[in-house]
């Protein structure tokens, strides 16, 4: 059995179980192929990300500009949706 848990903001968490079973046919593993295949990921460590800390003034200004542009984009998308919905009613 596989347990699946879902959590979404504003909703009650949920949980369910999914039945699992063995495959109807045996799995095939080619040892020659597996031995010559490249690894899925390189053995290099992941890049180090900057830890959260106080922003410098330039970063804070860019962050504010990004927020304003996102708000403008959302407004334009809403206007477009309204135009499309009213245009469909007129036809």
C-alpha cells in the first residue's frame, strides 16, 4: 500500500491509500547495459545558494519593481479576460 497525503493552503489536509501490487511480468534488468550506462546525475555537489538575509538597497529596489510589474501584468490579464468574456456575449 502507498500512502498519499495532500496539504493545500485554506483546505483541510487529506490522506488516502493506493493499493499496489507486483507487476504481471517479471522485470528485465540488463546487467551489461546497466554497467556501461552513464550515471543519471553528475557527482558534483549542488551549487550553494545565498542564504536569506537583509537585501542591499539595489536588490530591494529590483524586488519592488518586479512586484509592481507582476501586479501590472495581472491587471492586464484580467482586462483581457473581461474583454474576451464580453465579446463572446455580443456575438
